[in-house]
C-alpha cells in the first residue's frame, strides 16, 4: 500500500512540476512576443538609427530564457523595413545601437547600471519589477492572475524621446504620467 501511495505521489509531483515548467516557459514566450511587438508601436527619433536599413536591436540582460525565446521568435522577421537582432547584454556593454532594452529580474545590479546609461538614449526600456515605478522604465511587465500584463510610464517615454502609439496605450494595464 505504501508503495502504491508513493507511486501516486511521484506521478502527481511529476505532473505538477511539468505544468509549472510549462507555465514558466509560456511566461517567457509571452514576454518575448511582447518585446518584439512593442517595436511596432514606437516612433523613434531619426537619430536612433545610423541608417535607413539599420536593424532594430533588442538587448536583453538578466533573462536567458527570454533572450532564447526572443531570438527564435524574431529569426527572419522585420519591424517595418528593418531586420531585428537580439543582443545579450552584460553590465558595461555598449548601448549605442540598442533600440529596445529588456532588464530581467536576474539582472539586479547590472540592470541598474544599464538603465542608468540608457537614460538619455532613444531606447525603449522594458523591465519586470514589483516597484511602483522602476527607475527609468518606459514599460514594466507585471504578472496578474497568472497573465503577463504591462504598464506604461509616459514621463520616461518622453525622456527617451519616444512616442508610443495610442493602440499600445489602450491595451496597457495602466498608463502612468503625463500626456504624449
């Protein structure tokens, strides 16, 4: 009898662990899809790109799973007429050509350094933080009822000289700050 109960418990644990793994993988896929799609709703200043055919570069720090999912999602795709590239970032890496910067939860100290350097650049900064307003973040991912949502900070968008489409603002969980 103890053997049967142990086997049932093992099966239930394996099923639970598998479901949890799937949910975690799904969260990373959703974040990767958002990071790619956000680019369709941002108007960058002209000096954000070196040339008309320069790629949209999405830099990722502190979340290898999102970087992996994003690299798969954007392979061979474009944002407008521009190819899309994914760049894995570490503290101190240059941000010259980065257009979208995602700072994952695992990039605490290094993420703060990258965000500080991005402050005056035309970069869409995206975070996942429980803070009321992550410093310098334009978009912040939040998980609500097991669904990935996002909030927008218009004051940060203005500092980065970015214009966000009203369609993006309409689907945000919350929009904070002034008008565009």
